[in-house]
C-alpha cells in the first residue's frame, strides 16, 4: 500500500492524494446545519453526501458550531473535508463525506445564523443541538421564558439561543423574500418537529406588540417542521483514532469522527422547498416517525442508559465492557422486553425482536470505545424522554417497573451520591445540567427515599405524572439505599429477582408490606 509510505506531515485536503474517494465539492449551499458536532458529521452529512452523489444539486451544507472553534478551524484547514471511521471488530474503514461548503462559529458573529436562514438559497435547516439546546422547561414542555438568554433574544439584538436564532431568521426571511423553507430537528425529542415548531411560535408570540405577526403568518404559509428519528452510535474522537486515521490516510486529519456500522434515519416527508435524495443513503421517508422514535428512544436509549449507569457504578469505562457482565446483560434484556417493549408500537415491517438482537450486537462492539460516562451524561434531559410513559403504563396495569426504577436509582447514585458513597470516576465524569440541584437534594436527604422524593416529586425531574407515583418513588429509594450499602450488584440482583417474580409486581401487595 503506497499511501502508507507517504509523509504524514501534510493535511487532508482536496489536493492531497489519499486512498479514499474524495467526492466533488457540492454545487452550492442548500442546507444550514446547527450543531456541528460529531453526530451530525457521521450521520446527516453522510446521508447528504450519498444524496449528492446520486442526484447532485445545490444541497451543500453550511455547518454551524455554537461556540467551539476546534472543528470549524480544522475543517477550513482541510478544504472542509474530514473522515468518518466506521469501526467494528472486523476492522476500520474510512470515508470522506465532503458535503460541507462552509462552516462557522455562531458566537463569533451572532447575526450570521439568522442572516443565513434568511438566504433564499437555504431550503432546509437541520438541527443537532441535543435535547438540552431547545430552551424549554421540561416541567411544562413550553419555551422557558424565564431563561436569561431567551429574554435577551426577545429584547432584540443578535440571538444566542437556537430557538431565538430560528425565530429571528424566519422573521427576517419572511420580510425579505418569503421563500419556503423546512426546519428539520434531528434530536431525541418526542415529536421533535412539532416540538420545535411550538417553541418557535411561542418565541414569536412573546415578542412585544405585533412584532412577530408577519413571521407567524409566514410560518403558516411557507414553513414546515418535519419530524425525524436518527440512530447511530458516535463515540468521542480519541487520540488513538487520530493516529489510526493518519496511518490509514497517509495524511493528517484533525477532525475525524468514529461511528458504528449501523445507521438509521426515519423522516416525515413534509418539505416546503424540496430536499436532498437522502433515501440514496438509506433514509426512510415515512408517516410512522413516531413509532420509529418510540422504538429507538425506549428500546435503544432507555436500555443504553441503564447499561451506562450500572457499568459506571461497577467502575467500567466502556459500554461493551458493561454489557459483557452477565448481570448487566440480564438487566438490559429484562428492562427492554418486559418494561419498554409493551409501550412500543413497531413501525410497519420492523421485527422488534430482530431489532433488539441487533442492539445487543451494537453495544458489544468492543472496537468502538463508547464510554459509560458519555452515554450517562445529561440524564436529567434524556431520561425524561425515555422512562415516564413506559413506567406509567406498567404502573397503570398494576405492575412495578423494577428495572426502570433501577435506571433512575443508578442515575441518582451516579449524579447525586448520598453521604460518603463514592460512585467512581466514570460517574464523576458525567455532565448534567441538573447536577447542582441534584447535589443540593442529596445533601438534604438522609436516605434514598428522601432523595427520590425530592427529585421525582418535588423537582418533578421526570414530569408531573410520575411525580405522584409513590410506590415507584419508594422503589427507586429502596434501590438507591441498596446501591449505597450493598453495592450495585446487590441492587441489580434485587431488581431482577423482583421482576422475575410475578407476585412481587403486584402494587397492592407491595403497598400492604
């Protein structure tokens, strides 16, 4: 392989010979993407590259990072190229999407995002800013009008919030051209298209006087908010991956992205100004996005969270190491099939058991290096999307969802440990917007029952409906105490034994004890 003999001091670029196909530059910009992180570059950009190769067109992506310059600077130094490393136990293969035509940092020029949205050449805005980036109150599901950044965006000037940027950009587009456009959320939010539309409308309604009236009318006439479900495991880029990529390319890539072989994208086909041929990359256009969303958020994400918290509390760095533990695998299989699956309506043509089997293969991908601390981060936002409805469905049927309770107990034990309990360095590495208030709740609690009540009932971290389920909250508290005094293995054994014993699921019997 001649490329291995080439100096690796030169950077990846369009004039650099590499053993990977470099696609032609897109004909022009058609997509603005908010959230220029690893997931977007290993998912939507890959599908867009396939669409461009299949049908061409001016569908190049303008990528926007919120604050960090690292990826933007690296991509500009490499002619907007980077590699995607598809990693499996069988080996690593590289591809170069080449779908971007520009990239910038929003914080460097706050007016540029709304100005770009107003450009009639942009016909789709895609978003991956995580669940935490939508400036809404989890307790009400509405725009958080008390948020300081939202308040500043409403007062005028250059917007800093994602919702403010979208609303101000659409407001400007309405006044300049009125050209149709679609806003496509790719984040793990229930009915993410409708959710995004609601928040944008609430922002426009909150503007003083009739300032938002023209934009609201424009939304009704020319803007759509399709929903979508995205699925691909994309771990953090490591120094080892950079070195491997350099070796395989024979050139330096400062922005490589690792990803698993599996990828899925289900999209509601409701675009106001056309769209790329994403189906060329395997995207599914469907009116059953909600079913795909349920399947992914509950079976994959909900179970993934449990694997992460149990692994972290056991001192395990990686998801494959966690799922390789028999008790963790049993807990994952039980929560998936007994507690999540009954709440999921499978999309037409999808075999849930086959999908579940594939999930275990994906989690066991030892070459991928997905960290328990990464999967366990932002649980206050993620779990709210994953656990309430399945838990409530079980409770309404008189059954205790022991493994969902263990998920919450594991989460709180990692993020808000009681007393002298040390959850370990993996838990300490988890980030969460609620960490401070969870720590305050833990400091004021004498045991698991008090902590669970403060978080689930008083703070309503998982919604108002679950806040009133005293038996469930008590079960969470019991498991927190078991983790603290007997260790995580004892809690797993307790939850599994209770789940596999039919009479232990009877809430009336539990209440009588």
